[in-house]
């Protein structure tokens, strides 16, 4: 690329981007890194050549000073991933090799309310490679690509090459992307594929080849290329590109090659049978094999013939161990080869396919396909993985995407077209904290991924004929409603109110109302009881852009079994919901129960004291307005009530010193502060907190007693005088215009 203002200045984009100032005679490195970036193109501003846009496999960067400094590519979700695997444990990590950026394992949920750079780390797998997390040792991650097999220790950061092919050999060939998989039946059994299949039972210390060369002996001449010479046409080129291990029998292994063959063994590799679907010709790449979770004879095979300029989708199914095959690509669009196919491990007949442009779903074992695109970018969907209740997509160019909780997809085939309202059984929900971050939040301009919902995901469908309010209730094991949502609920804050508060709106989780329109809806119960009434609502320092809830929130529900109850029109539907403890939490059930009981008691104190304080402040605001317009005869009575309420709110000092009468503002602030403290962590309240809760309970009772006296005597008496003077009465339901930011402290 030539500088538009100076023909002697020339740029070259490659592994390192270089610049020449003398028309190409000499060059200097401008941007690159040891190990190699991979720059593809650049653009120079024709009016200001100091501004340069440089694009690479990692993303795009911009310089405004002729390459002295550059912007970051870490703010772009452009990872080019090859395959996907997930670790065991909670939250699981999603792992893959990625073009020009090494490998990645990243948590599917971050503790800080979002997925940030803190959750990401490379795991030493070759950039094109498969990743195989050790199911028995969570800190160990294996990877494979070409002839390399890496063994990475997350604890020490050390990596060991444990390949069975430590030196080049004419006997072995490997593709850039080579499968490596642990047996789903034996976590000690690890398989790695080249042109032959290797097995290790001791984590790579020793290997055994358990197959012959499974590639085509003669690859032949691809029709899309000019004729090859005899030597090249006869050359053996292929390697195993796809591998599937049986979920039913340790002896059954399926293998597919990048030159169009499919094999199966039923005796752990002692004997192999060529079961290639008819019509699958050389230069076809078997991109993925999915062994059925439900029987040993069923498998699904995806094939790409992109290399020979054939962009048709190819997808096959066998139900008899490969003796016969059926094409199941009908309904998939032309022009998009199939990169992956996966069978759901829970619902028989539920399949997912990833093509070069989109993700598809079938509810009948591949006979028919529907788009599952939603908000996915249209890009190469290289691999899919069903992990627990989630569907994970590894794209080649737009990073990882996760569809949270596919429980409805597992049930939708059973729904009748005229069912009207439908409530799907929710998947189990982990009782997790939205965020445990305790410091200034990460700014929204930093790159971050979205956490899964911090609650139980509830899916329901409303038919076209549904009318009237829709309600959703969460009921505990004793039959008590712990949370209720309605389509007629008013939002907790109006947009006008939100715009008046100090925090920029881009931080806030905006209020939502339960949908009542026809169609499918997803609602999240945050696993909390009803929100307590508070004198002031605020937003916590553990803020997440666009997803920071208003606090205080209700008490956090205990692990256990609940019932979801949907009322729509004349229909009442129920479904069980299991709330599971965060596996990382070691608090005993008794400790959690103690915490919950304290939260419930304190939430009641917060609500009662706040409700009274709100009424008292409202009354004082109204008295202030009345005093300005009341006749002289009435001002004395107004001032007397106002002074009384001032004492109710602020408390009365004790003559001679010592603790006086508590005021509503003080006890409201104290109970709110203590409520927040007790709910901070999954642990039993401390002895000091329990003592303080007892003290606050007594103070709230005392302050409420004094307020009730004013509420039932002096205010009604004043209202009678106001009515006699044709002045508006004090309305305690009127919302106060302002409240003290926090309560007083003793």
C-alpha cells in the first residue's frame, strides 16, 4: 500500500507490517510480535496519511500518528475458533484453539457480574487445535493440532508436549486440526488422532496406535483443479479429522477423515470397518461425527466439500451402525457447508447443526430443520457443544456465543399447536450472586462478555386467544407465594424518575413488566423474595453496564424445590423448579437458614420503618405547604404537629444524656444497613450482627409506637381543623418529594 501523499512511502501487511521510506529498497518493522501476528490488509486515510487502519486475524487497530502507537483489538469479539470444549465444575470454562491468538479457556460466568479479562487465560493449545479438559483433574487441559499434544497445568502454568509423534515420521500424517477426546465412559482414557488413532490411559506417558491408516490410499484428482501429475495424484494425503466416542460402549469409536471416509470399530480398535456413506467422494472433509447418547448404532455425520467448490450442505444419519445412511440435509440452505452436528444428550431427536452461516435445530432427528439464529451474527459456526442446559457455539470470526437454558427446546416437540398457554419446566437454577465485585466497576468502554441470567429462567408461551392479566408466581414448598409478577404491575421506576437520578442510565437494569402478548416469552426470577420498601433506593458499586439492579433487593431464597405458577386467562399452569446451591459455597444448610431467617426479619423491619418514615416525611412536606397558605389561627396547630413529626423522625434526646427515643429516620437507616450486611455473603450472621438485629428490632418497635400515636391522634385532629377551614387534609398516601440520603447513626 502506497502512502497517498508520498510515493516513496510503502507499507506491506504480513506476519509483521513493515514500512519503507525509500520506495521499497529498505524496510522497517512497524507492527508485529514474536510468534507472529497475521496482518491481512491496511487502509491509509487519503487526506491524512498519519491515520492508518490495519486489519489482522485478531481484529482491527487504528493509528493516528503514522504507526507510533495503536489502538487495541481486545475490544472486538473477533476470535476465530476451531472447536469447542468445556471443563467440569461450576461455572464451567469454555475452551478452544483460535487463529493467530493461541488458545483460550474462559469462564462462562464471572464473579464480578460480567465476563472480563480476569476470566480468560490461554492453555497452550496450538492455534488450530482441539481442546480436551481433563474430566478427573480440573486443572489439566490437553490439546492437539498437527502432531503436537499439549498438556497444560492451570496451577503452575507449565506445558508438556506428550505427543506420540515427537519427531516427523513418514508413517504418520497430521492435519492442522486434530481431534483429542476423553472417553465419556472412562475419564482415564484419552484419544488423539493423526492418520491413525492413538490411545493413552496414563495421560500421555505411553500411547498405543489402535487403528491402521484410515485415510484414502489414493486421494486422486479433484475435479475443480487442473490435472495433477501422476505422482501428486497418487500421493496419500489424508488424516482423521473427526472422532466420536460412544456413550454406551467403550469399544465403539467412530472416525471420519478429511478425504471423505467414515469408519467404525466396536472392539476398541482391534477391527475397523469402512462405513462411508455412498456417494461420499475423495476431497470431501468429514467435519464432525456425533455419536448418539441413546443407542450404540446411531450416529450423525457432517461433511464439507468446500475445497472442491461444492457449497451444498451434506449431513447424514445412520441407525444401524453405518450399514445404511440417510441424507438429513433437506431444509438446510444451499451455499452453506455443514461444519458440525450435535445431538442433545437429554432429548432424543433434538439435533443442532452449524453451517458456514448459521445455526439450525431439528426436533425430529434431522428430518426437518429450523433456524436457531436469534441474535447470532451470520458467520462460520465451526462447532457446537451442549453443556448441561446450555448450547455453546464456537464461531470462526465472532468468538463464543452461549444460548442459556435450552430446556424449552427439549420440551417444545410435546406442545400441541392449539395448546394456548404453555409453561415449560425450567432447568435447575444455581443460587448465585449477581456480582461479588467490591470496588469501582469496570468502565463500560472496556471489553466484557455477558453473564448468564442471575436467577431462574422461566419460559412460557401465550396463545393468540389469551386475554386479561397474566401472573407468574413462585411458590415455596409450604405453599407460600414468595414472589409474584403481573402484566399489570407498574414499573418500579418511571423513565422520568430514572432520568432525574445521578447515575447515568447506561448502568441501569431498566424495569420490566411481565409480558402478556401472544408468543414465547422468557422471564427471570432473581431468586429473591419481594423487594422491601425503602426510604431510598440506590445502585450498588458492583455495577454492570445495562444490568445493575436497584437495591435493596429482597431476601435471597434458600436452595430447594419451588413451584412456578402461571395464570393466563382461564388457565392455571404449574411446573417444578429446583434452586441449587452454588457448588463453590461451603455454608451448611443450617447456616443458610440462619442467614435467611435474619434477612426476612430485617427486611420486615426495613419495610415497616421505611413505610412509616415515608409517610411522616410526606406529612411534613404537606404541612410546610399548608403553613404558607393557612390563616394565622391555623398555623399554630400546623406548627405543633410539624414539631411532633420532627421528633418522630429524628428522635428525642434523653434528659441528662444517654440513649433517647429512637427516630424513624435513624431506625430505617440502621435496619437497612444491617440488612445489607447480613445478606452480603452465604454465611450465618455473626453474633454481633444478631445482637444488633435484636437491638434494631426494639428500636423500630419503639419508633413505630410513637409514630402510630401521631398517626392516629394528632394528624386526624389536625385534618378535622383543616377540613373546617376548607384546606386540604394531610394525605399519608402521597409520595414525598425528597428523603434524607441516609439515616442517622447512634
